[in-house]
C-alpha cells in the first residue's frame, strides 16, 4: 500500500499490525520507488526457479 499522507500511513500501519490470519503479505510505504522495489522483489521471489 502506498500512503499519500501521514494520516493514511498511520491508518494503514495500524491495520497492517492488527490483521490476523491472512495468507498474503502487506507492506505500507510512503515512497513510490520503495514500494515498486518491494513489489518487484516479491514477484521475482515467487516465480519458481527452473532446475
């Protein structure tokens, strides 16, 4: 998630910390480039490697 302001960031962070039993990872970012970097690493790590 990409927060546009401090209030949004704080609300997303609280939700991120209190959610339970979900089968996906969520990260909250203030910076677009850091969010894209994280998404790119998540996508590349989820692609099965060929032997």
